């Protein structure tokens, strides 16, 4: 059964897909936006501290559910089927808005050097590190568009390392927390350059929605006051309002359909009733996040594309990255906790680049509010695990500790990859993603360095004791919510999957718009970059469509 | 032929069964329920916990059926729901916790009124009896503030669903309507917002014929039923667990009354996270009224404040002006002197004179009036 | 809640367990004649002994009072269904180990003996035969983590009775949060 033909079908309504849907719908294209999850509301999880996207010991509040397993292959080659609640699964929310419904909402622009890592640091052994085919300057206007359209608060004017911006952020930062007030002078004394983290969160009423009321349940949860800005409450409603965008939830795309001439003709998907549907379209945009986007391309096999779409040179699914998180927790003699959410508010970018002994680095920032279970279940060496000592520790330090953490820019590795599993299938009979690989030695050097810097910052801030994160394990692939890299953007079709406009090299009406296209993932949370690339790719898409006189 | 006969037989048998059912089973079941005081229902039933709580509650002398209905209740929807629950129970789909649905809460509301007439009348006349329509379809509000899930924290907190399921469309243009129009006249802040029926307590003795005049911290404090219905937990948080804030005026710590009952008020008439007096929806009194409990002036069910000044004040103030005719919002809502924040200096702009007078125990005191 | 803490440890444990079990009555996912959904009475006793060493009662309530056994019992019939066997074998092995070492089941040991034994489980040094089906270190890790969830997590899941751990951490619930009303004119009066 086939449905009414449309100009564009977009698979995935997260940070990338949501933006593309709005841009295309506003340009007058007819759009079908397919989302595998539901359109959740805050009532669905009601600030459940054991069942959300950050702490999912009792389940993921916003998906995916157990009908979507994956296969994980560890360093010794042992493979196992993992459900979405396991760390090894590398889960990202499956719902309208994707991760942006429940994220912490840090809104970073990558730095200029992040687009030029190879030119800056040279080749790195064991890594496929390369420059991007676009520069920071190419993306700058689109970063700005994302900041103003979706809404970012903060103040990075004290960040001397930031890439130049033409326009300030649209909203001021939230007033500082106690942690902020403790950490800021300490950083300054150390000669660092602390500033207010840019966040996709209303600090004042903006875009018709109210301001953050500073509750303690932010990252991992849906916002009850709608102050957290995701695609679900900004661009997607705008797209729908144009009348050109049809959002269909609980639709599982099986494959991208292609013609005999090698062009994409639409997608085949299972609708919410489990019926197989075919949606034909002039162009197909894949925005499922790095693991699922690669899986969809690999699962779309045909005579012309026996190894999957875009995979002529075996690059789809390669270079799976995420972020190695590291830092330290400082224990204080005085109370540091003031119950003002979201918690994270101050950062330094002094260690993103220019460190000696390893490539790149990452930001350091204070952590989001750690809810009691998160705090109590911390298993860092040096903290009692159970018994009276543990209870005393939690009671003594829950309100008197600060955690400083940061994401280390990982080195892309060819063998860290997404494949489709030859045996295991999901509920719909579609082969699942199979994750395998390892991390680069550089990630370990970088994280050790960053934890030491976090420790120094906390000590300077007056912590009586500082406990550093343990060394990261290099076994197994990275990924997680910051997953990226599997459909690399590049000029050479032999060493990349999409061109600089996110178009798959050998299928001229198929696009991948999400973190998959990042050749490397920055020492930053990647969401604003995903949004900026989505605006940038959409602008080009709309331009070329007009040139073709389409519709 | 055989099919016809089968059909005929069905037509005869079905009504007979129905009549038998109505004559024997229903009253029988009713008797079974009422005879054991509800205990029989709990034998194999997920309502064990509520039953146990009820048994220790102030309402222990009131049968389950008084509030929850029984087999003789004339409401098809009620029975349908029970049958669905029974079916689920038999299939082994047993809920961990039995919760009141939107409809149940509104049903129970009417039953409260049967006994608590005075309280009900007072609540009905006051602002807390605002209907769903008044709260959610207000043009003044909706054109300025986008409706959001957090609205349901303090209004219609028993509604089972998101704001999206309650009001449509969710924009600032309108016109808005309730998805379920039957809710329009229902109260958005029903009794069960602040009262937990099954909470531990003793049956109330007859209240004294006249209530004491000195409302405030000395009055009989928290009724055991006082608890907040927390929408996130879908459960009550009892008064003793609810926080009372430490309020600030700038950097100054503001004195607030120790009256625990205010913890309920503060949940919704709440300051912003920084706990500044007057921020958000806060009404913490400062100035001449600092330290007073909400209940010193506001009647607990009706929230009326009329005639409340004289419960504390001698009619004439220090300046010889009748306190109720002073230029405050008590006299007129248009006044710029909010009773919650008014200070002597607001009228005595050139400085507050020192005043000698007698305190309530009759001793001579000289005091500087609070600025 | 506080007065019950003054009871001696064992009597208190029994009382709290009975109360918690009663709360679970009638919603059993197994019909084993036990008031629990999953556990037998003996299993629940052993587990109660363990969790009250993992988060012992002191000036604040311990894991048993907070309903941690109820929490775990409930999750084993829900999201943790796959761990049913682990608990069944694990708790049996705990009592076996206890019997072979001290001649008593775990729940009847002195507090210091319980702690000693738990350390041995944690280090994977518990006697072999009983731990064939499941490793003692792995089982202990589960119990510790689930105890933390049941004690510090949301009361809606059957633990953290009356938000006792949040109260211990001086974490007000529900927090008092008014909305920023800068988009509305201030109401003129209350």
C-alpha cells in the first residue's frame, strides 16, 4: 500500500530531523516526518528518578523499549544482546524531539580548531582523524539561527577561547548558584576563564514559553514549565503549523527504497498498528542519530547497493564516537548545595585545545544536580560502597560536594563501528545494530589530564578532599547519547559517506542530517552543532530544490 | 432451524438470567459488602492498603459505599468501570496501587458536602472552588501565558493526563476548549487537593458551637487529613513532610509564622526558587503583618478576609484611624498598599512616630513601630 | 516513624518487615503462601538482614524500615523479572554460607558476623558450592545497587517510605517553586 507522494520524507524527529522538517515545510515543501517513538509529555514520567533518560534502572521513560535490542561485542570478541536500559546499548531517546525532550541542554558551538583537527595536530596513529569539508565560518550563521530560533541562554563573553560570534545569545544566564559562586573565583585564581554555560533553556520568557523555575529534575526529564527548548516545542510545532508537515509517530522505518537508477524513492515503514506502509518522496532525509542512521542505511540493500546505501567504500557505520566523560568530585566542609536547578552553570574551555602530550581535550563544567540515588550509587574508588560508612558519607556530603566533569574529544577509530547483526532482529523483524570496537589511547591520556585539572579546580575552590574519576576503559566502542561519526562528512567519496551538504555521495536525493556526519565530535555536547548543520543542510536543500523548479 | 431455536432460547434465557441477577445477586452482593464493613472486599483485592488506612482514619465510621458507591449505585459508567477492573484483576493485571481517577475525585467531592456542609459552603463561595473552565479557558491568562503541564500541579491535579489532553489548542490565540466538556463546571481545586480521606486520625468530635476568635497558631492546628495531593507521585504528601520555606526580603531573613498548615499554601502560592518575598505567587506578609500565619486572616475554606482585621486589631490603629478604612488593599483592591507588604512608612512617609501604648497583657510599653 | 527506631534491632526488623509484607499482600506475582510477591518468608528475612547492613538504621531509618525489601520484591515482578533466579539462588546461597560458617541462617547472625560475611561475598571469597549458580560478588553488587534504589529512589516504586532518605538529606519534597511571572502583570492583591 502506498501513500500520497510528498516532496520529502524525514526519518527521525530529534535535533536534526526536527529542524529540517521546519525549514523544508516553511519553504513550501510537503513533508512527512516519521518518528519511531511517541509524543511524550511530562505526565508520562512525572520526574521519576529511577525511570528517566539519565537514570534508567527501571526503564527509559522516553524510549526505546525492549522491542529494540542491540548486539554489543566487547573487546574480547564476546557478543551479547543488550536491552536499551544497559549502558552498552548506547541509548538515545526515541520520541518526538529525540534527545532534546529530556536533555541537559548545553548549547555549545564547536571551536574553529574542532573543524581542523588534522591540520592542527597532524595525523594520529590508529585514528581516521581528518578535517571537515566545512569550516566554522560556514556554520556560524546557522549556529546563530539555532541559538535564536530554538532559544539559548547564557553568557560566553568571558570565554576567550570561543570561536567568534556575530550576535550575542538571545537570553541572559540564570542567576548563579552557590556552586557557581564557589567555583568562579577559584577558576580565576588559577588563571582560567570561567563563564556561564550556554543552554537551550529559557532563563526569561522567550518564544512564547515561560522561564525555567529551577527544579532539581532537569537532565533526563521532560520540563513541566516548557522552559527547556527542544525541537518538540519549537521547530516541530512550527513545521506542523505551516500545514505542510505531517508528523507520524510510532513508525518504524524498515528501509529506504531506491529505484533502478539508484535514486531514493521513499521509505518502507511499519506504522503504529504494525502495518507495512510505503511513503514515496522526492527526497529522503535520515536523522535517526549515529547508530540508527547507520543501521537504516546498512539495512537498505538492493541490487545496486548490495552493502547498503552510501556504503560503496565500507564507511557507513565506521568511526562511531561519543564522549569519554571524566572529572572529579570535591568534598567540602561547608554546604554547597542550594537546590537551584538545573545545576550545571559554569564552565571553562581552557583545556579544549593546546594541551601537551595528547590531541585536543574538552570543556570542564560543574555537574547537573545529582539526585540522591545518583549520588549514593556512585562507585568511584575512594568512596565507601555500603554500610554505615556509606550512609554517613551520603548524609555528610550530599549537600556539601561539587562535581566537575567534562566530555573528552574522542579520536575516531575505523574499527569502532555499527554493523547490522546477521542473526538478531528486532520486534519488527529488522536486523538490529551491532556495536563493536574500542577507544583510542589518546582518550585515556586526555581524560587523565582533564580529571587532574578538575581536581585542581576543586582544590582551589576549597574542597577538603577531591576524588578523581578512575581511568576510562578503552575496551568496547564509545557512543551513548552523544553518539556521532558513523556517516562522515567529507569531500572524498572513498573516505566519507556524505558530502559537505550532508548528501550521500552516490545517491543524490538522500541526506543524512544528524551527529552521524561529524568527522569528530568536539570536546562539547554536540546538540547545537547538530542543529546548526541541520539549518545549514536545509538551506542548501531548499536552494537546490528551487533551482530544480521542484514541487 | 436449529440456529433459530438457539436464538429463541437465548431471547428467553437472557432476560430471565438478568432478572435473577437483579433480584438476588445484586442485593446479595450489596449485603455481603456492607455486612462486613468492606472487609470482605479486601480479601483478594488490591484495595487492601486503602482499606487498612481507612480503618485507622477519621472516616472509619463511614462505610466504603458512602463515598465509593456500591452495587446499587445508579450509574452505568460506574459499574462498567468496576467490571473492567474486575476483568483486569481476573487476568492477573493487578495494579500496584489503586488510584483515584479524575471522575472518582469529582464524585467524592459531592459526598464530602453531605456532612461537611459548612466547610463545603464556605469553599464553594471562595476562590478555591474555581471551575476547570474558569482556570483553563481564561482569555486573560491564555493570551499571555502558554498553558503547560506545570499548571496541573496546582489546578486539576487529579486529572489523568497532560495539559495537551485537557485543553486544545495549546497556543496563545485560542479559542480554547476543554477536550472533555463535562469537566467545565467541575472544581479545579477540589477537597481532595488538601485533604487525604484515608489518613490516620480519630473521628471528629462535634465541633464547639462557637469557634475561638483568636485564629492563628494557637488555634487547633493541623487536622490529620491535611496533606497535599502530589501529582508527580500521584499520592499524598502529609503536612508534616511538607516544607515551610525560609523566606528572604533581599538578604534579610523574613520571620514567618510556625503554623505548619501554611506549608500547604506555600506549595502553590509559592515564591520563586530564590525564596524572595513577593516573587512568583508568594504572599508572605512583611511589614506590619510579618510573622502572621495565612490563617490569621484567611478563612481556611473560603479564604475570605472580610472582618478579619478586628480579630486582632483594636478597631482604631495607633494613629486613630479605623484599620479597615486605612488606605490598603483590604479597603480597596486599587490601593497601592498591599496588606501583605504594607509598612508604617508607606503612610508615614516622613518617619514613623514613636508610640507608647499597652501590649495585650496590659503592660506599658514603648516601642518603635516596625518600619 | 522515629519511636520505632528505639526498638531493639531484631524486634524492630521483624515489625518493619511484617508491616512491609502486609502492604504487599494480595498483589503477589507468585502464589507461594508468602505475603510477598516473589520472596518466600525465609528469603525476605535473609534479604532484610542484608539490606539493613547495607544501609543500617541509626539516627535515621535504615533500609528495611524504608521498604527496600518491598521495593526489590516489587521490581522482581516487574522490570527486574530477569533477575528472579539470581535472587532465588543468591539468597539461598547466603543462608547456606551462613549456616556452614556460623551454624545459623543469615538473619539470625550477630551484626558483626553479618558484616563479615557480606565482605566475603563482596570479595567473592564465599565458600564455593553454594555459589555455583551465581557469583557472590555479582549478587552482592545487585543487592547493593537495588538497596540504594529502594532507599534513595522515588517512593512511588515501593521503597523510600515517606521520603525518609530525602528527609535525611534535608531535601524538601515537593520543593517550593513558584513560576517566574514576568510575563503577567502582578496580581493586584491577594
